[in-house]
C-alpha cells in the first residue's frame, strides 16, 4: 500500500476552507463526516478558528494536532499554493484540491497548477485534483467530498462492496455511483481526480487494485497519458472497465477544455485496452453493467455461451448479440441436445438458444432440469438466462434454479429479465443476493458476458524479445530499408539497384524475364501515385522503363515479380502511448476498406496471431471462393519480426510496409518506406 490508500484509510481528515455557512462547499465535507459517522478525527481549518458543526476549528493545519493523514482543500485557487505549503510543513502525505481555476481555465491557470504541483512534489505531498469533487472510502466512512449525493434527504448506505469507481469528472463519477447504488451495487470506493495534475486516475485505480476486498474497477477518463500505468493496472489481476470520452474530434476538444489535457488517439487507445484485457465501455450503463458482472467471483474458461430462455424472441436477440460481441454460440453436444429433447416441450427448442417455452410457468422443474443438462456440457463456458414478464413467484423459482446451477457448475450465469419492475418488485434484489448479474435486455446481458470474457481470457504481458537493431540515423531509401529487413530475417523480393539500361535488362533476365521497376528518390513515398512504379516489365522493355524512371532524378530498383496472394499493409508509427504496430487488409486500398487492427509495442506472445484473427477480411487468408489458403503462420512470424526489429528504435519514425503479400507459402514485403518525423 502506498500513501494514496489514505484516501480511504485516513484516521484524520483536515478540511482546509471549512465553514459552517449554509450552502458553502466548505461546510459539506465536515457535515458528511459528521452525518455518516466517520470514526476518525475531523479537523476543520478556518482562519477564524472557533468551532464548526461542533468540531474544534483551527486557523491552519500547522496549529491542528497531528498527525494528519488527509487534507481536503476547498479555498480559492490563488490561496491553494499557500495551503499546499502548510500541508507539506505539517507532514501531510495526501491532499485533495477541490478548487477550480487551474489548467482547465487556460495558460494562467496551467501555470498556477504547475507551480502548485512543484511545491507539493518537493515536499513529498501527493495531490488529487485540482478541479475535483473529492473521494469517499465507504468502509471507513472517509467522506472527503462535497458531492450532493450525500446531502440527499435519504441517507446513502455506506455498507461497503468490492467495486472501485474512479473518475476524472467529479459530477459524473458520483452520478454513476448513485446510479449503481440505485440498481443495488455496493461500491467500496468513489474517487475523483479532476485535472490529474499529480496523481492520475490510473494511479488511483492501480492502488485500489491492491485492496484485497476489491472485486472490480470502473473508471471514467478524459485522457490516458501513461501506458505504463495501463500495463500496471492490467497486471493487477483485477477486472477493469473504462469509459474513455473524446472518441470524436469534437469530444476530444471538449475533454481538453474540461481538464486541460491532450487527447489520446482513440484507435491506439482501443488497441491498448484490448491488448491489456481492459474492457472499454461505451456509456455509463455499459460501465455499470460490467461492474455488475465483475461482482460475481465466477469467471468463464472460454467465450462459448449457452442461452436458455422462456421467450423465443429473447433467445434470438441474444444469439444475434453473442455473435456481434465476438463470443461463440456453442452448438451443444449431441448428448446434451438429446437430453434436452426429453425435457423440453415439442414446441420448444433443444438447440442453442434453448427455448423451454412458457410451459415453465406450469412446470417450474423444466428450468432446473434443462439448466442442469446445459451446465454439464463442457462446451459451455457461460450461461445467459433470458425471461420476460415473469412475476415475483415465478422469478423466485427461476432464480433458485439459476443460482443452483451457478453454484454447482462454477460457470458464470447472467440474467436478462425483460419486464417492468412492478411485475416483480423484489426481483433485482433477489437476483443480486443470489450473485446473479441482472440486465433488462438480452443485448446488455451479452455485452456484460463479453466484458467478463475480456477480463478473464488468458494473456501474457511479457514482451517478445527485440533484435537489438539501432535506430536508423536518417531516413532510409527503399533498397536500404529492404536490406535492413532482409538482415532481420524478413522476406523481400529478389532484385537490386541498377545504374544502366543494360544492367536493368540483365537483372530482369536474372529474376525470370519479367520484373518490377521502381524509381528510388529520397522523399518519394507514394511512388505508384506519380507513375514511378512499373509492373510486369519484360526484358525487351527494360531499357525504356529504365530511361523513363531515371527521369525522376534518382536510382532505379529492379525486382522479381511476386506471384498472386493476399495484400496487406504492416505499419509502425509512434503515438503518445508509444510505438504502435498496425496490420490492415487491402494494400493500396487499406484506407478505403478500413479493415485494420493495432497493438502497442512491444508485442506479447500471441498478440500477432490475435491481430490476424481480428481482421474482418480474415476469410481471404483462409482461402475464400476456392482460392488456396495463404500462409498465415508466415504472416504471424513477419509481424513478430517487424515488432522485434523496431523494439529499440527511438520515437518519431514511421515504417510503412505496403503492400505485404501473403502467398500460399511465405510472406513477402513488396514495398517499404521509412520516414522520420520533422520537428515543428
């Protein structure tokens, strides 16, 4: 545990800017600590001293009796640096700056924020915020916040659960927590980090992951500046779902204006989260739905789903969503289907999705017996139960059956219960008590199942070893780059640079009588666009082709004409999260097809094979329409070798291998470009 755990374990809390004035932000944390029975010492700080809500107030933290674990600062922005200095002098380890007026306001505020952080770091003080609403540790009733959630007429239950919620946006974080509490979730921690000026939301998530009672982590982020923090979080072993805003250009600008942070390329972030096994939620409901799935200790061994339903329509919808979410609708074993056929009415279905029909209303044993058979099938990793408009008594029977099979099989069971709450007012609580995540539609139940598989699938974060090749000192021409690729063990066409028409003809004869001619001109990357490439040049055409391409002012490269195959692009570029490897289908049409997948480097074992499997056009590699299957194994090896080649290269470069042709046997890099980013 680090000092950050004081955010929820503090035995003393100083509120700097405390006041008894009604409606003031400085009153709320003191009132909440009092209202919810915080057992530690509450130390209001106000220049006037006296008492605040019955607590002895002090003129500064230097006057207050120590030690002080946590400070909550809610004074005007211009007074924050002095408050931070006092915290350092008092030996406080963690402070929350709730005040606004920093980087989110522009250059002047950013300068003030930088000064404040510098003072804190020099004194060993960690800062949360500024521009945040604070933190709550439910277990110890640490109410270091002014969130209106806790001023509601109804007292919020602080019975702690295992979910941690961390949000850059204070209002959104506590708003999401309130929605979770309303649906029956029990968070253990809600932490908001605002501008992430010192401590980031990812750091807090990683710290919460070390809490033994934490069962899952939910986060709302507006920027992701540190890939090492993502890796650390992923390696914690705790399931994580993140809602990252700023997918669009407009949203990115809005996020920047909110916290003063720069946006992360969204596709790169998608790749990183997928790579690390972190779920990316699309909205608040999806984030909380994942949280519901995380509260169950059961984890799937694979992506194979069985759907059992009392409503054929629900089963069909669930089947569609299973496929759409990248899960597998397992076909069930023959013996499983035969056993189900003996149980289910003839007008039902023993195939997956299994429809036991509304007959379950008159014979509840149908559910028990069907579920027992399905759970015993070792091709089933998860079960999704779908039922509609069932009333309390029927829900209780279904829950008992579902809970029994979950307990006995150890397999995750998720429930889609489509129907108004008034039909079964106690259903949600009954399901939650049984440890069964409950969703109002098949789509949401299946998305949650996909999230559960995403955080459960085996993966390695160990890096594939690099080749130790130094960063090129300057941009390489295509022949130079291909020589480098060849030395690394990558396959490139046979050929060489020629200096005369006669030599061009000789090389054409050497490579089989038909060749590819290319102009080699520094800075000319897209040669096809300007006619600097000629394909299928015969020996008798070699001289004319050489003369034409020599006119571009550079050398001429003559190479073998490679046979037919599937064309792809492999690229590496640097991003704010680090170097990114991209694989795309289509060669020159990659942008038009928009079929690509990416990974942050370095790769882990298995990453390259997963990338190939993620292409929508993977069927082309498998031999679509009677064509011979391409050599996927060699493509995987090519990806791994490219990643290893550039593993030690410094940032600021782009490597464009396009097209890469995957043949029936082998993979060849037909064209290659290396560009170094120019400083602006």
